[in-house]
C-alpha cells in the first residue's frame, strides 16, 4: 500500500488560490487589450479629419439656388458639350467659359430675344429688325425673396426652342418658348412653377406690356370656357395699334393686332405642388399702309388675329363639351419640332480647334440657328407629299 507524503497531499485551498490569481491576471489582460483597441480606434477615427484639416482645403458649400440651377441644367450638359445647345447664365453673371450667344426664338414672321423685358420684332424688309412696343414674355416676380436668385437660358438648336430657368427661395420656374413653325403668327409660352417647401406660396406674374401708338383695347368673350394648364380662359384681350416707319417711308404705317387670353396675375402654389401655365399669343400685322387706310386694315387684321387665337384654343384646350386630349399641347409643340428638324440638316461635324478666334461648331450652329429663325418657311402637303416652302 502506497502512502503519499505531506508535500504531495491534495491541498484544495492552494488550488483555489492559484485559480483565483490566474483569473485575476486574465481579466487584467483583457482590460489592457480592450483599452489598447479602444485607443487604436480613436486614433484611426481622428486621423482623417486631422489629415483633411492640415493638408486639404475645406469643401465648397453650394448655396441652394446654385444646386437648384444645376439640377435644371443637367439634362442639357451633353447637348451643350456637343454644340447642339447653348447654356448661358443670366443672373447673377455669366459663368466663365460660357458662349455668350443671345437666346432668341423666331420663325420669319415674328421673333424676340428671350428676356423678361424684351420687345417683339416683326419683319420689315428681308429681316425681322422692326421692334414694336410689346413685351410678350410672362415672368414670375421674385417679390420679396431674399436675394441669391439664379437665372439661366438654354437654346436648343435642334428643336428651335429656348428654355429659361429661375430659382428662388422655396420654388423654381421652368419656361419653354418657341415661335411656331406651322402657325407663324403664334408665340407660345409654357411655364411650370414648382414649390419645394411644405408651405403655401403666393406667386405674382409679370404680365405682357404693350404701348403701341393709337392703341385700342377690347375684350372678346369665348363661346365656351377653355382650360389650358391651371387656368380656364373665358375671354380674349384684343390690342391693336400702329408702328410708324420713321426712316424708310414715314407716310406709311404698319397695323398690328395682338390677341392673348385674359389671365389673373396672382396664383397660389400648394405645398410641394406644381402649376403649369400654357399662354399663347397671336400676332398679326399688315404691310405698310397709308394713313387713310389704317381704319379698314385694322378691322381685317384684328379679325385674322382673333380667328387664329380661337382656332388655337379650340385645338389645344379642353372644354366641357369636348374634353380633348391631355397631350394636345405636347402634340402642337411636336409639330413645331418636326418642321424645325427638317430645316436643321447640317449633316456634318467639326472638330474643335484651339486656335484663337477659330470657327468651331458652336459658332456655326449658333449662326445657322439665327439664320433659320429669320426665315419664314411654311409646311404644306400636296398629294401626300410634304413640302417646305420659303
């Protein structure tokens, strides 16, 4: 029988003491490891901002108006790069590197620069160089907005249209302008106002201004209300006057008649709502006539302009008796684009030259656009064949 010595006897208390020391040592090691990892995480978290602060400049913060304008112009960036459109900032100033080409719409019968205070031009001689005292552009007034507003225009060479954008505090406005090709006495304006806030916005419109010589005004009620966009038109305003030819033939004058729908200049935007306005203007004018023939000519010109507007409203608007199509305005715009596209047939491309004052594609396209805007071309169909007649 074997006997254990006193040294080899099982001492439970000693074992417990050893296990306790081991556990205390392990917990202390975990604590040290946790603190080390925490310090490493804090260091790695603080390194990037410290690095940016020391070596990099602070990122540029864009104001909301600039971000709004960037969003509006983004769809046209590629066209602008390929010289198929021209982007031009108006307010607060032109951007560096932009091509300073005047935004213009015209169809050979009427035309104007796209600006809120621009005058309408009519044809006199071989070009539309006779301005009349009529400012047809409808604009949204900034009112008491707190500065920083942005404005820019985009001329689309391939469609014969000009887009205009305004960004205000809380809302932005998109405009589309074109002088129609199949109905040359019609100037079309389409406005879309978008509220970006959860607040009601009161909007005031700057309406067309007219100051013709021997100006007469009258209203013509429509036989049936016509809805176009947010407004329902119930009557037309007929403006007639004369334009004297001071230099060429001072004894003769041009009789002009302008017909436009009556529209309220104030409206309210719903919270985060969008309002669309379609505002056509009919312009009819005569050849130079003598003083004694102005009265009879004025009646004829007024009748032609009124009939043109009534025909257009009947085609585009929706009435209780004829709801019409929601796409009628889009179809009417596409008719203009189709004719313009037939006229715009360059068929070649030009690489960009770095030489000073070189003739590149941007200048060529801008020149072609200006020339086509001065040419009256009518679209007719004979025996199923389409002809463009100048």
